């Protein structure tokens, strides 16, 4: 387990590519290595959010909550559907 937002190794798409082809198969291959304790795949994109006359740019990150909790320890920040929970 890693106590950071990213792990020891980050796999990204090749230059000029937007995503990794068959990312699930690659993740299974990486998971099968004896040195690997766990993996967590993410989908990341950026965009603009607009409400009335206000607009803000943001990065949106999609995660698998169970994998993410195991790998990075972020389990306290998301509910069962992967939506961030409000701090008390």
C-alpha cells in the first residue's frame, strides 16, 4: 500500500495517444507480477464546468473505489458509488 495519490509506478498512454488500449488486460498482467501488491486504474480528463455566468476548469478523475482504497488508502473519502463524501 502507498500513502500517496499515486503509487510507485505510474503507467500512462504513449505520446500522442489519449488512452491505453485494453487497459484491463494490462492491469491484470501487472497484477500477476510477484512484486506487485495491488494496482488501481484511473480515467482522467479535463473540462469546464459552467453555471450561469461562472465557469471553471477542472480535472476529473474516475476511480475504482475498492482498488483505490487498497492501493492508496483513500477509502475514507468516497462512498460506495465512488462519490466523495463530505467531511464532518
